[in-house]
């Protein structure tokens, strides 16, 4: 049996135009390559993560906000236990590679 080592995604709220997804992960977990069909705002509440895109990387810490461009493939590696919010359009989809 395969053990999942990826952050947990939980839908928290759904409005008319936006949705909020909670991202929770333990140190060492990694979200595989994926993209959102529209822009997404990541708000880190607790912990630290490394967001990596093809030509750049961003260290995200508690209190940081980051706008991930639409259709920009990226990974997220949890450096310290993480709780974050992903805020995006209702019709936006997260597509894994």
C-alpha cells in the first residue's frame, strides 16, 4: 500500500465568484507539479514552504501572500509544518501533471 506524502486540501468556503481552499502539510511533504487554470492567491498562516516554478522559486513564510499566475506549473515543498489558504475563482481548477 502506497503512503501519501502530499499536503491535504480542504474546501473551506464557496462564494459566487471565489473559493477558499485550506492547504495543510507536514515538514517534508511535497505537492507534485500542478497548475491552476486561473490566478491563485496563497496566504501562509503557519509554517514555511518553497514554491518552485520553472525559472524561479519563492520561500513563503507565515504572514506571506503570493499570487501564482494562471497556468504556471509549480510544486510546493513543505519546509516547516504548513497551514495556508489558496484563494481562487470558483471556476478555477487545479490540474496535476
